[in-house]
């Protein structure tokens, strides 16, 4: 499968960029993972919108859903032009029923429930979930196909269960929103060393860091991850694709 980085920022996008989001492709199927601010513009660098097949949302914070509304407008225009053939599926949990219902719009997009206890088939991937520790209910996501897997932590504090969930993944895309000095002070996120620790304990083959802060020197976050993970680690790089 192929993964492309659309955006890397937590909270809000940097100038002309997008919040943390990724495009997964396999066997001609294209799935957008999270759809926050700036994502709809940025993803068009890599695909026509009409060639997207699904979107999966980890949780209902603006930096993960802000562009759902404009995605729905794109689907509506696409349907009017008959370029989009059928309602576009947007997968999200329904613990917040109002937000889940907002994924469905005028018959052009359709909310599809994901549940932590159930694997779901999305195109060529079997997708499974792990509840994270975050101010709102949030799911880490694991996409598996043909013996390969990519895990997205989504937004979370350190949680032991994420080690088993990420076990032996070919790629771990971990949030690393915190500088080390904020661990235990700012809740709901991990630091670089914690992302590295997760990658190390899970024995993943490669680690990408995302959901980065706009302040400070983010190289410190990468260096912190390198202190706890002995494998290959880098920032998720906007526009960079990797075959897994
Ligand atoms: Zn969040």
C-alpha cells in the first residue's frame, strides 16, 4: 500500500499547509485519514477529489474534521456533474451522535459507524481500532492488507494498550505534539520520547511523527524520539509518499 502525507500540524495548520492527515492507496482504492483544516485543498496535490473512495475520522476535533463540510460540498457538486457516482462514505464513531449524524449530508455523503470492538472492511483494508486517551472520544486506527499494516495513533496520551495494538506494524504514524517538558502538564497528547517508546516497545519497522506543534524548535521532538526508538524515525513530510 502507498501512504502520502497531506498535513502534519496539530490544532491548526501552518501557513498554506494542513492539519495532520494522510492519503492511503491500495489496489486503486483511496482513503483519506482525517480531514481537518487545509486538507481538502492540500489533498488535491495528490488526487482528484472524485477519485477518493472513503474518509475515516479518528475523532471530532476541528483539526480532524474542519474540512468535512467542504468535502461534502465537493461531493454535492460532483454528484450534480455526475462525476461522483454514489454517496461518499465517511467513517467515524457514533459516541457523539450529533457529530456522527453530521457526516451524512443530503445523500451525497453517508456516515458509516466504526466501533472499537469491531473490525471493518474499508476497500482493500481490514481496519481495527483502539480507544485513546484524549479529551474527547478518539480512536487509533490500524489499516491492514496483504500482511502489511499501518497504525495511526490519532490523538492520545501514553496508553499501554497502544503497544499491543501497534505490535509489529510496518509503519507507525504517531502523534508527537508535546515537548518533553509538557508531559504530565498538557493532557491528551504524547511527546517525541513517548512516540519513540511506543515504536520501540511495539517493535514497529518505521516511525513517522505527526500532529506537531507550531511553536518551539520541532527538531527537539525528533531528537527525543531518537532517544527511545532505535529504528528508523522521521517527521511525516508533506507530499512525501512511501510504499509499504
Ligand atoms: Zn484532538
